[in-house]
């Protein structure tokens, strides 16, 4: 039987790109220090033990499809600036990217993606056969957003603009005036803005665009428990938008997709206010320390970040990302080779920020290789 004859008529199968954290692909994983992800692996997991174990009582029944208790907790978390009807919870934010595209993207709709960025927006758009229009950030200006270039690309066929803020892989916060300008002009042109704030927790809520939800009804904000709260394995994220949009997204979501353990644990995490402020302070100190230390290594170009990772350009060292990655693996360190990001090249790597001891270990290995 020829399966190829049964799949998508035009055979344009959307393939996934490689990502950080693919540690399971290595032969021996036990000793590896994984600096390739952008997940905070220092979350105090013991503090969620109770909610995790208590969830055992829930797993004999289907979970609440609408994650009502968790949404209530989120309304509290956002100090009642939003309400239950502004929220949808997904099995990871990836689930919501996919649901969003299922809901809004049709054949040949023009979808603007602000590159280089998380590659799965493109995947979800290609799956729906939308037409991708890539607009690149400014590499010569630390990958600042190019709002004029984005606005110039809006046509009568534009449906959505995807922006990640802070952006993966560079990690810095976009200028809020530039962002607001894009949201406003998009709104005037009936274009949706999909604003991925997966990393905003590292910078503090004041940088979030959640407060604009009631001003701009074209805005969809994506959030996740994966990055700052370090629970990628539980698969839980959420989106915030206008009632109409949330209502539509609900129609396209599979029933019961968010499991009850994830819902319970996420609820308990939102109450950990102390942890949240301590973690923001911790990373802002480590960012200062590491950016200074890395900048002392000849040839490295370090991009400013507000998150738990750094993008680095190796070109002036003469090393490629692949060469540095292979050399660091000899010291059991895995970093992210960023060659496959649309808009980057073979000289870019991304490293995760960890505790001081581990950061020093990484620094020493990089110094040794580059010297
Ligand atoms: C910018 C960004 N958004 C969303 C995701 C998806 O995360 P999750 O599905 O675990 O919430 C990722 C994962 O790497 C990401 O980098």
C-alpha cells in the first residue's frame, strides 16, 4: 500500500526543526550538563510535591476541559485585570500555537513571522498552508524588532503577525513603543497579533502586554509554565485574549487535553510569589556576571538578554557553532547550535544560564577551547 497517496494532496508535509534540550539523542546522557535549553532547571520542585501527589485522586476521572480552577487562580495572579473569559489553557503553549493556527490560518493567508525566532510558528502555519512572510530583526542592532519593516509587509491578505517578546533566541525585551505601534496598526488593518510571552516571567509582569488585552481586541498573548517554572514535562501553558477569540480557540481545542496533574501543579505554582521575585533577582545578577565574563573572551559577541539564556556570535573566533558544540561535548557540556534558526548562520550559539558553579564550569571550558 502506498501511504504517500493518502496524505496531504499537495504533499507539503510540515517538518519540525531541531530544538535545544535534545539530550536524549546523545549516546550517553547521564553526565551531560545541558546548557542547550532555555528552561529554568532550578525550580524548587519539592515545593510542588504536595500538589503533584494530591493529584493522584483526580486521575480516575477526566480533567476539566476548561481548567476552570486554574483560570480562577490566573485571574488572581493578574490582579483581576482579566477575567475567566479572557483565558484558555493548553497542553503546553505549543498546543495553543497549533490551535490558534487551526482556528485562523487558511490556504494562502499571509502570515508575518518576526525572525529569527521559535521555529514552530512556521510549522503550525505551514500545516494550515498559510503563506509565510518572514521579516527579520536587526542583527546589527542586537536583534531589535524592525517595526517599520513589519508594518510595510501588511497587505489585504495579511491575517496574523507572530512576535516573540522577549525573543528566543536573543532574549531581550522589545521596545514597548515599537511593539505597541505594530499592535495598533495591525488592529486598524484587521490583522491579529500573536504575541508569545513564553519568557516574560524572567523580566517581571510590568513588561507584559496583558494590560492591553481590553484595548486591542486583535491581541493574543501566549504564556507558559515551561520556562520560568521549569515544568516542560507536565505540558501546560495558556493564552490571554478577547472573549471572542478565546471562545473560538475553545471550539478548536481537543477535549480533555490538559491533564489534571498539570492543572493542579500550575495552580499551586501561581501562589509562589516569593519564589518569583527571588528568581528574577537571581537571573538578573547572573546575567550581569556572565555577560561580563563572556565579553572578556576574545572574539565573542554577546547579545543583551533579559532572560535565562544568551545568544552568542562566534564569527570573530573563527570557530563555527558546530565546532564549539562538539568541543564542549568532550567536557560533557551541551550548548544550542543556532545554525537552523531562520535569519542566523553557522556562527551562532545559545547558552542557558545556570547556577554560579555551573556557569563557571561552562566559562572555563569555553575559555580553554577558544584560547
Ligand atoms: C518562544 C517559545 N514559545 C513556546 C514554546 C513552547 O513551549 P511549551 O509548549 O513547553 O509551553 C517554546 C519552546 O521552546 C518557545 O521557545
